[in-house]
C-alpha cells in the first residue's frame, strides 16, 4: 500500500466510521502519520457534527471541533 493509499484510507475511514478515529497502524510509523493526515483532512472538510454515539458521548471529531482554537476549511492560519 502506497503513502497516498494510506492517506486515502484515512480520508475514507473518517466518513465510513462517522468521525470515530481508529488508526490501524503502529504509532509513530509513516503509515500511522499518513492515515492520520487523511483522517484530519476529512475532519477539516466537514463542519457539521455527527450524531452522538450510543451512551451520549461525542465522537473524537466532534470533540476536536469543540476546541476553542479549531479552524476549518477557509479559516485563515493568521
């Protein structure tokens, strides 16, 4: 699997897992970082929250979005 394939997997998994982060690669590996990059790119492309998961807890994506300094697509880095 190429670096680009792993990024695409992360992007796709963000949507198929409804914002739940589950990186299948060993922490610190190149594939771990590539997967996370793809997942975060999808996260930043969508601003609406996912429905709450069972038990009323928020997905990791929704927790990330609720951080005070979160910036989404079109937000400046300044």
